[in-house]
C-alpha cells in the first residue's frame, strides 16, 4: 500500500533562525511590520510503500531522525495519509 508523508522540519525555537530574521526584516521594509518572528524551515513530501500506516509512520520517523532533520538544530512533524 502506498502512503504520502508530509514532513515539516523547523529550527528549534531556542536557536537563532538567521533566514527567519532576514525575512522579518524585509517584511518591515515593505510595510508589513505587523508580521513578526518568522521561522523558515523545510517542507518535504515523500511516498512510502508499506503494509500498514503504522509501518509507514515508523519508516518516515526513521528517515527524519537519520537524514531529513538534524536533531541538534531542528525538530520535525509529519502526517501520513493513504494514497
């Protein structure tokens, strides 16, 4: 069975996000100063072949921990749906 995983990887809240700060600064410069504290991350979509949704979740979690997110600097969250 095929599943689709939607993964969001974000910098940890305790860490400085230079890209987010740069975007926040530009927003102020273009008259959108009410938009604050921007955090910039990654959105990843992946297809997973697995027998069950639980197996698909395990595979995606392993991929996130081993490759897609750096646990020292980033957190991740994902959702799984049948394709």
